């Protein structure tokens, strides 16, 4: 998977549109569009910014690592971002365990739906508070 594809995938998982991600990254929306289209290379500064936004390693974004390797700076993130990270994990891990016990698939589906709804609500609340 190419870097642009990972950025698109994460942007969508975090429920961001191109404009919102561009603003968070401090770049123009047209630049964001060209990055995702693969017609513009990502600078080191932009790569670092995307890694911070998605709390991921640059290696994951570059396709050099298969796991996102989340950064442990959760305290600095907003609730919506944290919930989207949980949702991303729920959707991409094969077996979800709590206290070394695998959670049944049906319970994981319910958990995904609950976290998704909570992320939507957190995003709405965040927008109202801005």
C-alpha cells in the first residue's frame, strides 16, 4: 500500500475530509488533494505532521511497517480522535482481547457500532465548542 493510500485510509477512519486534514496539517486543501492523488510528493515536515495527527509512525505511513504503531500521546488528543483510534484498532485487529480473553465477533461488532456512534457525537460536540 502506498503512502497516499494509507493517508486516505486513516483520514477516512478518523472521519476527516480533505479540508479538515489539510487544516490540521497546516497545508492547502489543493496540496492535500494532490498528495492523495499521488501527483505530489510528501515533504518530511508533512509526513511528520501526518504521523502526529494519526498518532502513527512515519514508517507505517511510508509502508515500511504493517502496524500503525500508535504513539502513546493520547492525553494530547481530543476525544473524537481517541475514539477513532479505538475504532481503527477494532476494525484492523483479528482478535480483540480483554484480560487475555478473546471477545466474540458479535460483541466486537456491537463495540464497533458503539464506538462509531460515540466518535460521531464527540465530533459534533467539538464542532459546537469551536
